[in-house]
C-alpha cells in the first residue's frame, strides 16, 4: 500500500490523542537523506559568491560559524534591509535549493521504509518534528516529500531565525511534555541539549557519518526498532 494512502487511513483520534508519548524526530538523515541540505549549503555560497563577484565568500562554507559569512554576504547584497529581512531572504534562497534538489532526485532520497515503520507505530506514539527548517517553508517541504499529514507535532524555526536547533528544541519543551526519545541526525549540539535536560536520545546514523563521541547511535532501521 502506498505510504500516502496509509496516512489517510489513520483515524483522527489516533492522530490527536495527547495522552500518547511523543517521539521527537529530525527530518534530514532519518526520513530523507541529508544530501539535499548539504548540497543546498554549497549551492547557496556558490550563488552568492557569483552574485557578489567575490570568491572569498566561499571560505565560510565549511566553517562551523558559517552564518557569520552569510551575514557578511547578505549585508553586501541588501545593505538597506534589516537583519531579520536579510535572514528571511537568505533562508528562502537556501530552501529553494533544497526543494529543487529533492524534486529532481526524489526517488533516491526518501527513506520510505522508515516512513512506513513510523506510520505503523502512530497508534502508540505521537510523532513530532523538531526542525530548523523555516515555518514559512516546512509545509512545501513536507508536501514535496509526500508526508504533509505525517507529523502530529511540528516545531520549527521562525522565518527570521537563523539555523539554531537548540532554540527550536527549547521552544518545543516549553509547549509539550518531554519526549520519550529524540531521534536525530549528525548535530552534536542537540545531543548535548538532550543530556542536559535528561531526554532519552539516539543518533540515527543511517548514512555512516563520523561517530559523534559519547553519543548513542543506531546504524539502521532494525536497530532503531529495538529501541522503540
């Protein structure tokens, strides 16, 4: 049965029951391969360097504090706009790159077996998405992936916010009870946050990324199933 069809067959009561424990998840690396976001990151810097005729902008691409480079570039491109406006424009350009890459490579990128498994446990759990994808773009992104109605809870970045998973996760905790587990990607800061707040977590390392020190991980869906 098609994943989308299965989703439509879920009873309304199964989707909104607030007594069910929450599984908090990421999108990149779990339900969708992480390559669209990584490719978009490079494409963004390539495009802006071309627009500014300044190759030095690309030097920020692989830095952890890359958003300083984003700020520098956006101030040059849009000197009269506010910081919030420049952030919105920068993130819109970035997400357009993500969307385009997914559309052209959709069949290779979506982890359908993972989606199907999480659909099968929705009677027991509420599935939450904690994401730095912007609230302005999340609906379109989920539509492209064919999981528009998949998540029971969505907490994501505000349009004017930069890429800050801790800020999003903190907002999530204020709104909802502590999740039974957080299943994340390769962002070390989220696991430090989970440890600090005593949240059970696991790194879904389905793409054989570098192992994060002192971080619990699973390498495939079968290993993940044993934890849930």
